C-alpha cells in the first residue's frame, strides 16, 4: 500500500494532447479522471496538474466541456496549428516537474482504481520507470498494445495484410503483440509500451528529454520506450486498467498510412532495421 514508500505526498502531472476530439469521448475521459483522482487522493496527498494541449482549434468547445468539471486542476494550452503529438506532449511536460507523469490520449477512459494502483506499484518498485495498463476496447475485448521490437514484416502483416494472411502468421503476430502475457494477465517486463496511456517516473522522463519530436505521429511511444528502458524496467501492470477507443492507423485513410510509414522509417533508421 501507499505507506510502504515512506512518504505520503506525491506530485502528479497528467498530460493530454487533443486534435478534433469528439465531445462525448472527451467528457467520458474527464469523468473517469475525476473519479480516479478522487480514489488516489483517498490514499495520497496528491499535488496534481492536468495539462491539456489542443492541436485542433477547439479551444472554445474544450473550455465549455471543462466547465462541467471544476474540481479538475486543468490548464489548457492552445496551439494555433497542429505541431504534432510528441512536440505537444513536450510542451506539457516542460511545464511540470513532478514525481510522476501520466501521458494519455483523450480517447481513453481510466478505471477508478487505475491511478492509485499504478502509483502504489511505482512507489514499491524503485527500479521500474514506466507502467502500461491492461487495455480493453469498448466491447470489453483485450487490446494488445505492448509490443516486442518490430520487424517490417510484423508491421505490414498487422496493419495491411488480409485476414487469411494474418491467420497464416498468427503465431508470429501473437509473439510480437505479447499475447500470452496479456491473456494471462501477467505483471511482466515489457519492451515497448503504448502512448495511449503511460504512467512514467518523472526523473526518468526528464533524463530522456521527453518525446523525440522528429515523430509527428506514430512510433513516438516506441522510441520513448527504448530511451526509458535505459534507466529502468518498463512493466505491463494489468491491475491498472483503461478502456481505449482508438488505434488502427491503417483503417484511418491514406494520410494516416503515409504518416505511419514515414514514422516507421524514422524509427528503424534510429534504432536499427529488422526486415523479418
């Protein structure tokens, strides 16, 4: 429990980048954070900052929606253009020097005990620098967002191959997607974790300088995972749980496919090409 850490007060920054969000999704996310912070504050004296960076020209609408949650410690940063996900997240991270940072998407609903369980775990495990939660979709089906280092073939199969071809490589994809770990709900070391929700130790995040801004969208979370792993363990921690509505870049149209491909090339150029 919280008392095992030897301290009772923590600072927490939650940073969210928005781009043309749906109002219902945004409201559901805010309501879930409100409940999760209330649960965490029952055990911890939290100094919390919730920083939302808007890349999508929705300032007026976001301020109206935020007005329904006066208890949330929200700071809204408005960009006049879409500066990219990593750069926008870094704007928020530069504003707060906290013990822990939650980096999350606006299409996420966190379960009420999510933050409390994650903070308790990180306070117990000093060599862990980041946690990835159990993730389900809106139907309650597990999502496999922890990954092993990808080969080009893995990305092509997962994103663009027809169902029959994916089935022929099912064992390979299951290994890439860490399905055994997720299906068994194992708390286990992870290699690459998803940027839809990361709970990160602030010291480690500052040491790596936040996100690599050469990634406009996609693969910035893989790159961050590799850099964070130089400072400690990344863990899949299923007692933390969220619902995620997004993902599936290949189904979003040609522009997203182009951005995905460009970011993949940048990632492999940085960390090494693996074709098969």
